[in-house]
């Protein structure tokens, strides 16, 4: 089953420095039918103005994955980590027993990110942060694990959840498949372009919630960059 969630129907708010769209209930946006998708709790589509961002704030027992679509985001936390993650790259933060962090766009242009929160399978562990580049060319024509709690995804950033965040870049007309399981939930968003998923057109920044499938085939209608979460 595929439920399309068009970008124009998402909740959210424009705060001036931050234009946020929420695929699930978050902050002042509340929809009881969109609290989560399995262990996937948050998928925010944020556009952050230059020289603006989120001041220091706490998190606990949450896996937070940031996918940078345009520009760059600069992270600083109470563990002493400081890092700049730019377009196409990914950062993860396992909040564990608690961490305070800030995220700022220190670039001269707007930064666009997907921020994804996944409920952890393991809680109460020491917090950690990490980031790494994932060149778009290495994802050409196929899904690649970007962040994962599965041991077989050795090249992905580690998270403390039985979940996977994957990405793919497809040229128009190309198809990529993703092996799933009928007891899992998939959530897929094209960062750019447009795709067809089992006969359903999914435009850039639309969400597609998928259940009860053993495999999905994603065909690019236009050149597309795709992010997918596979969670129980």
C-alpha cells in the first residue's frame, strides 16, 4: 500500500529565518493521524536563512539524521564536537543519555535539509555524533545505506535503531529497486526531481508512506535524488 503525502499538504510554519514543513506532527503542527510511521517519528523539510539557525537545545534518546540538500549546516555540541556538513553529506546524532547541540547555517545562501528522527532500539547509552560525505555519484542508479543500525551496512553512519536511511540518485528513465519486508514501513521523499512508485507519481518533497511490500521499484520521471527510511 502506498499513501501519497503531497508537499503542499504538509504541516509547518514560516518563521522568517526558518521555513519548515513537517511530514509528521511536530512543534505547533499536530495531526493525530500523522504522529509517526513505525519508528520514524520526525521528517522535517527545513530551509534555513543565511547566518541563522537553531541555538543550543537538548535532546535525549533519539536518533537524529540530517541530510543536507543545499548549502551546509554547522553543528556544535556539549560533547565538544564541531562539524560542517555540506550538500549531499549526512550527519547523525545519537542523543542517548542527553546532549545539547546547536545547528547554524553560516553560509551566504539558504541551506536546505531533511532532518529525520528515529526512535532508538537501545536507550540510555552515551551520546555520540558523526558525519561523512556520500558522493552522489556513488549512489547513481542504486540505493546506498547512509545511516543504519544493521551490521551489514558497514559503510553507513551507525545509529541505535533497527532502521536504515538510504539514498539514491537516478537519471530520468532509470529504475532502482529496494528490498523490503512486509512487516516493515518505508517512507520515501524525492529531494529533487519526480519519480514513479508502483504507478504513483511522487514529486519533489512529497512523501510516500509504503507498507506491505517485499520490494519496491522506483523509476525516475526526471533526474531525481531520493531519500528513504526503512523502519519497523
